[in-house]
């Protein structure tokens, strides 16, 4: 069996908020929210792919940290590429720049209380439970 295709997503957390990006393409999912990122290239680690994708999609430099939650299977992508495919979410620190929607309709910082109010891509939804305590740990007391 061919090597698993890893799609990485960035959980960029700042002050108790995580960055969400609103899809522009393809048309069928336009307007839905996701964690920015993309497919790893041949010979590229998930962490290297995350840095590259954040630079391309958001115009920022990030430092990849630990994985958040478990990998999520991507059956449609697996079928298209004839090999297993998973989405892996990596927590990341924003090092340089302010995120811009270079390839998305919009980007938004979301607190734990707003996570479930967005129309997320189905593959991103399983990560919300693992993200909630990470965000709450950084939230400022009211």
C-alpha cells in the first residue's frame, strides 16, 4: 500500500483564540470554515508543510508545536489519490506577521465559546473538542 497522504492543518492559538479560515474554493464548500493548511509534498514533513502552507495562505511565519487530537481520515482524498489520506492538526505559534486571507474569503480569531457557531468543514469538526481546553487555558478572566 502506498504511503499515507498527510494533510496538515494549523491550530494557531493566540490569547485564547484560534485562527479559522473561510474557504473560497472549491465552489461546493465556499464559505465553510477550516484550519489553514494543506497537503504535504513528497519528502516534506508535516511540520515543514505547515510552515510552507501558512506562508502561502496567510503570509505569516509559524513555529509548529504538538499535534492536537487524532488524525482524521479523508476518504474522498484517499480515493482521488489512490492511497490513505488523513488530516493532522498541529498547534502552531505565530512568529512573524499578521494573518491575511491570501487564499481564503476571510480569517477570524475564534474563542472557545464561538467554535461551534461556525460552519466547519466536516474533517475539521473532530478537532474542536481537543481545542476547547487549549483555548480556555489561555483565555483571560472576565
